[in-house]
């Protein structure tokens, strides 16, 4: 089966969850310093049969000093296969916030060439409100491994050098998902040693403007926000603090029909930490 969109409703999922190709993934994540444990919460309460997708500790570049960087296609394939996922699996990703960290995993699979992957609009809460069943018993940890082959699609990913190369390119729009106060440099960054401010010529679109009550804004509202930033045919590079909420912007942009979108994986954690990269303060 094929998914209708990169964002599916809880009602759609209740109607299709019994399809043998569908696998639900819990991609919940909490900010550093939180006393909540996303994997423990998944073990206690989840959509039946869901697997926990740990992009913060496991399915990431293990040798990078930056948080949860995208791993190689080979390593991604190995770890995804351990979750019983195949190339023809239909993946529905959700999180406990509604829409927050699930788009990160959507983007990871897009960057690895997966065809059918979508975010559950409204997350676990929407699933419950739609009458979806909840599983609370001990989850099955030992899932039979599958065969998975990732095909890296570099157009979905931007490096620091890619951003540098496009700082003066009017055909490329850099969009920052962080709050305005952090973007302008009026508020210090939460990570020690990271400078305040933004990239030259970057535009600010705080991710909460695209999310209402845990759900992605309507296509009309999304288009209103993105049309103020750049044209439909522009190349977009999305950035944030550490590559999580930039993926919300990427998902929103994709819903408006924008096809040339990439996420700067290192985001501000990398850029603001390295003195070689220029930083601008103010609006």
C-alpha cells in the first residue's frame, strides 16, 4: 500500500493499522535536562506493536561530537533491520508531544531513500482521542531482523560547507526554526560554548508557528508562512538548534508542494560552536 501523504491522521491510521505492511515507530524525544525518559514511556504506553526509534542514542553517527547526527547508510541499514523494517514497509512515525521529534525520523528515512514514511498528525494523544487501542504490557524487544538497504539521498541533507557555499546565493533560502530571541541573539543558547545569533541572510520561522494543539497547521496556513519567506521553486535549507525542529519546517514545506528542501544536520550547535562560521545578531 502507499500512504496518501507525509502526514496522516489518527483516523486514517485506525482504519489501516492492521495492514501487514504498516509499522508504527515511537520517535519521542525530550530536551537535554528533562527528567522524562522517552524509551521508558514507550515501554509503559504505546500504539500496539510500535517499535522505539532511538535516534538520539542508537541510530545516529556514533563517532560525532554533535548530537544525533545522521549515520551512514550502511549503519542506518543495520540498525533499521534490527527493528524488523523492510524497504517496502509503510512507516508511521509518532511522538508523545504531538508533532515535535517525529518529523526528524521522517526526514531520516527520506534522506535514506525510503518511499512510504509519514508522520502521525497529533501523535499519541490524537491516536487515543480517535479511539485507538493502547498497549501497556511489556513490549517485545527481540524482533526478528529483516533485510534493509538504505540509499542515501544527499539532496535531503546540508552540511556546514553547503550552507557556507550558499550564504550569498539568492536562489537558496536558509530558514531557522529557533525562537526569535535566540535567532536575534537576545537570548543565550542552551548549550555551553555556542554563540548567539544566526547565519547571514537566514530567515526566522519559529517551529511553533506551524504546530497547533500538537498538529501540523493547515496547508493554507503553511503556505501563508512559507510564501512570505521564499518562492515555491526556491531551494530551502532548514536549520535549528540540533536538527530536530528544522525537520518540522521541512515537513511543513513539503506539505506546501516545495520539493527542494534539505536539513542542515549540524544546525546551530555546529555553526555557533565554530569561530570560522560567521554569526549575525539582530533582526
